[in-house]
C-alpha cells in the first residue's frame, strides 16, 4: 500500500510539474484527461500513505503525511471542482489528525473530536471506532460517548455498503471488549453476538472463531456468576 501511494505521488507530481512548465513557457498543452481532478490523485497519495502507516501504528510518521494533504490550496491548477476537492481533503485531514492523537493516548482531544463528529455526521461511525479502540488501549472511560450517540449507534445497522459494514463490525467488536472490561457481561455478550451475525452476513470470517470463543466464554461466565448468587 505504501509503495503504490509513493508511486501515485511521484506520477501526479511529474504531471503537475510538466503542465506548469508548459504553461510558463507558453507551450501549447492539454492537461492529461483523468477521471478525477489532478489534485485528487496528489492528495490521495498522502492520504493512502498516512492510512498505511496508521494501520502499522506508526502514528507520528502518519501525521507527517496527513500534513501533506491538509492544505492543498497552493495547487496552481485548481478550478471550481478542484477547490471542492481541496476542501474535502482539509476536512479529512482534521478528522485524521484527531484520530492519530487519540490513538496515541491523548484523551484531552476527545471532546473536540466529538464536536467535530457532531458537525460531520458521516464521520460518526469511523470516529467511534477510533474512540472505542483508544479507550480499550489507554483505559479511557467513554460511557457518556455511547449515551450521546445512542441513536446513531442504533442506526449503524442501516449501513449496507462494504465499508460501512466493515466499520460496523470493528465498532461492535471494540465495544464488546470495552463492556467486558467494565464487567458489563450481558451487554458485552450482546455486542459479541452482533459481531458474529454481522461477520456471517458479510462473510468476514477473519475474527469469527475468536468471536465465537469469546461468546462461549462470556456465556459460561454469566452462568457461573448466576450460580454463585
């Protein structure tokens, strides 16, 4: 993924610089016809690279690449469509910097991130995946976050696109871990079961065995707990 991101950045840079050179030299040229605006390919190269580094938990390095697409207003070949794309990258960069800081254990930015999610509802699912994952890794208490976004969480099941369903599974999985750590076994069991159902629907069996074992373990723990009362 990193290799393809680097190649995309190199290619888009070559095309960009060649076009600028031609225009400054008054050489007749026609910008390469691409499906998306050229700035999209340039920005995506940084975005993809930062995601690849984030998945490897190389957060500081990932932040440097986020900065590469945070402000593309300097791009000289921007038309109205290009300006719209630049704004999209600016929004994604804001979200992804919050993500990286939270994953690195900075719980102080969570309230700001929640406000950002309020202003950008389409980011709520991926945002909550980040918050719950960080809570599990760094011991944050986020019960109030679940309360605030309870209605949104209930509506996650309406996401039937591949990315949405994948993120929904991730969220339920992390939420199950969080609840079990809090000894909320019944709720954790319910979240684990939902993960199993979603994994079966999407044919995503990567974590299926682990989830099933967890579900059995929690069920047994609940039975034992009731028996000792």
